[in-house]
C-alpha cells in the first residue's frame, strides 16, 4: 500500500527530513517503558525525566544521534541469586526522543531512580541575505561596459 506524504506539496522544498523524523517518532511510541515526563523548566529550557528505578549509572547510556536523543538501559541478571518471588525483572529498554533543530542537551543526572535530562532551545540568529539576479539587461550592460573599456585601451 502506498503511503501518502504530508510533505508532497511543491511549495515545501527540503522537508523530507521531517517526514523521516515523524516515522521515527511513530516507531518509538509503541513501548511505554520506562515512563517519562517532559516539563518546561524555563522559556527555553526543557527537562525529560525517566523513571529508571533499579538502574545504576553504569546500566544507563544517553547519547545524541542525528537529532535523536537515545536513552538505553541494560541490567544484567544475577544468576547467583535464588528468588522465592521475582516481581522486579532485570529489564532492558531503549527510549528515543526526536529533537528539533536548535535544541541542545545540557546535562543528564541520575537522582533517586529518576534520570533527568536537561535540554536548552537556542534562539536562531536572524539572517538576511540578498541574492543577486544575473542575466537579462544587467548582463548586457556589463558586456557593453567591458566592450567600452576594451575600445578605450
């Protein structure tokens, strides 16, 4: 079945990376573990908090890959223990967040079973660039000036 693109308008040039980002987000939403919060800490600050009880700092990995924040948790089963009841399993997880352009990861901190990841949105610089238009009368005028300069030499 062919998929209809939201960005197929000829007026939306170069937005194919948004479509890929939406695909990644859709795939990442399927698993609900670990639970997380996203809060706004300031006008330009965000904090992602993941509940990672039972995970040590050595069990967790946070990295940024192509504007995608990846949080991975790996626990090793201790085979030397004999459990009479096992309600807390050693569980692995992979949680991803797609970040917009201009969002930077400031820090990550593990505190009382919560992994806090602080993000900062940088304000883009406003740029103005004039694009010269070549061809037409201007090109003819330049050629005439060049011919006049050659004739004067």
